[in-house]
C-alpha cells in the first residue's frame, strides 16, 4: 500500500523539523516536502504531489488563510489540515480557515512539559487526521447501510421538548448551515456537543449567534433551558441536563472522557434521554469516530427520535454512519433537508 504523501507548511524551522520527524516515524506516512511560507508551498504542490497538506495558520508574507484560498482555487479537493496555536488569534483564524474550506485542524503542542509529550500530541491529534483524509477514507468508515435502514420509520406523534445535536469533524460549517434555518419562534431548546477545545467552542458560539435568529451561547452551568435557545457544550467539559421541579437546568462536569471525548455526545444524549424521554430528538451530524452511538441507544430505549446526516453531505461519515449502520436512525438526511425535517417534527407537537 503506498504511503500517504504529506507537505508541511510552517514558518518555524523547529516546528517543521519536529513534525517531519514524528510523521516520518510512521510507516504509513511520507513527508515529501516542507515550506516556510505559503508562496513556497504553492510552488511545491505540483512538484511533490502531496496527498495532504499540514498548514500553519499564522505565517509572515503569505499567511495560512491566504495560502488556503489559493490552494482551493487550484486544488479544491486536496486535504488541508490547519495546524494552529492554542490562542484566541489561532482559534479565530482556524474557524476562518474551516469556513474557507480547510478539511480539518489540529492544535500545536504547547506547554506539555517535554519533547516526548509534544511528540505524542502530534501522534494522537494530527496523524489520525492525516491518515483519514490523506487516504480518502473519510466517507467510507462504515459499511453501506442496508436499504431497509434508509426507509423512513413511522414516527409517533408525541411532542418534541428538546433537540440534542452531536457533531465533530466538519461541524462548524454544518452548524452554520443548520442553525440559521430556525426562527426566533422555535418552541424548544437546542443542546449541542461539538468536539472542540475550550477557546474554540466559545468563539464558535459567538460566530453562530451572529448568524442565527435564535440566541446561541456556550453553556453555563445552572442556566435554565428556555425555548428557542441553543447551548454549546464548553470545551473540556461534559454537558448534561437536570430536572428541578418544573425547570430543566444545564450542568457541566469534568468526568473522564467518553470515546476519548470531553465533551461527549454520549454523555449529553444519555442525560437528555433521562430528562425528556420520548420527547427527545437526537441529531447526529458529520464527525469522526462513534461518539453518539451509545447515546442514541439510550434515546431509542425511551422512545425518542433520531436523525442522522447522510454520507453525501458529511465531511466524515463516522458518527452518523455508525448510528445509521446500527439501525437506530429514523431518518438519514442530507444536511440541506435536515432543518426542514426537524421543524416538521417540532411544529407537529401535539
């Protein structure tokens, strides 16, 4: 099997050297070139023919966003993984890059205490994404679901009291497409787990709030759920709901990660199933891995409904594919049709 060819673009010689060394130690990867800025990278792409590019966000002369825009003009499908610093500027630029068509991102190792820890961070955070997208495996992570599982299930008429959304890779753009479709008169709250670090989730909530008719905010422990408000789980915290009399409040915790994720979709869905029962609507959008599968089993066990994004419109058909493959999805929907079907369920409440 041929190795995945990688081009590394970063203005720091230390970063280029470290990332090259770690990637080259993996037998499935080959570093075919490095570049100190975007201009050099653009010249090298046709020379080295990479399967994936690791692109720094903040660079002099030609920064990562400018480089990405130029790459997308000539190579619209070439996987580009942004390699960003864990700072507000880095997070903001990363979200800009995802909106411009970056395939995914990984955070640079910082303050980890040792070279070994930094190298391990690259191995766990960056390399799996290079392998996923560089091999073209993003949408073939699960077997094709059987026709009987794509046939719409008859949905019961019991009302919807809450929408819970789980999403990962490709999530910011998916949420940007979905949430603005909900009007200010939306009659139920929305709870969202997006796999992202702390600073990223706060900035994502702010960006979505600016585009949506409903309020969108990073979840705050103790807040009372109100109709027509969307809450995003804060990075590094699980998000759950708890009933207190006639009220439902948000709670957060730092219990161990589930599916290597904190926040975890499974944790949120489990609590939603406990609080809302058959009046739960779970949505699983694009994402790597299987987080949300066990949570959907809980939602199904209490009679709730489950919609998942289809393979065609997903960046990675891992999370939604796992739920569909297990036969748990009531609907497998293109992202363009998701909001309409959600609103149909909500507005048909008895």
